[in-house]
C-alpha cells in the first residue's frame, strides 16, 4: 500500500468539505423550512446525510471527469498515482461504508453503483461489493449475489494497477464469490457460490465455474439436464 501524501489529503478534504457545506445549505433551504415539530432535528439530520452523499458523488464524478483514472499500472510518483489516492479517499471515507453495509436494498444499491460510474445493463442488480465501479461493466438481466465481491484493482507489494472486469448478460455471480481483475464472463455463465475467479480468467458463454481457484465445471444447460 503506497503512502497517501498531505497534498492528496488536502484535495480530498477540500472536495468533501465543500460537499458538507452544500449539504448543510440544501437541508436548511428544503427540509429546514418545513413545520416538522419534534421531528425537526431527525429530519434535518437525515436530509443532510442524503444531500451529503449526493454532493459528494457529484464532486467525485466531476473530479474524475477532469482527472481521469486510467486502466493499467500506476507508476510511483506519477500523476495517475495522485489521482488514485484522491479517488481512494472518497471510497475509504464515504463510499465503502455503504457498499459493505449489506442492509441497503438492491434497487437503491443499483442507483448507487450507477452514480459511482458502474456500467449496469437493464434489470441487473448487485447485493455484493463492486470495488472500483468505473472499471466494472455488467450486462442486462444479471445478478451479483450477497457478499460476492468484484475487485478490478491489483495491489501486490509496490505494484498498483486497475484492469476492468466485464460481465455479460444473464450472468449469475453466486453469493460470497470473488471475481478478480481483468476477468471476462460471457453471456449466461454461472459463477458458483464461494468461487474465486483468478485474475485474467476468460469464461465463455453458458459456462459454469466453481471452486478455489475457480475452474470450469460444465455448461449451464448440461448441468440443468442432469438435475
């Protein structure tokens, strides 16, 4: 894990501080003007929290629009490393607590991941953890099961990199499965519960994979015919 520098912390602090101030103003100008009686404090706190995340996500997206985080290896001391550390501070301080909580309903998590930059097709939902959302693409009618985890980044000693994960349509990633960086999963494939799909794996359409490390167990149609 590379050290986060004071300048990177300062940039994040400025952006998150702006989000806090905007959230306070928005809550006061909206909910604060309503006749809420004894519930006023609770309503203001909830409104502030919602506005905080809305403004934080907006500022995070604006930051990445101006300073894109690119796929591939990140060299020490580079501009990409600076961008990465500001990016990761957003996740460590704000976004990971929501992603790892497990209690947010799937439709809201879909909206949350879309807001963070994940590419999700129609009727696709995740109750797992999608690390590095800008590097995750999932097609239509797919599901990521409870506490499954997709990890596009590589942190190995001093090595730091991002390699996208691409998942097709009608794919099932079972609960507690792990999918590592640079994995591609074809349409209709199934990843079994608890499987660990190694970096760089290519899974063909309709294939069933399971185990640690994951290996091909057959095809979805063939296994269905056996049951």
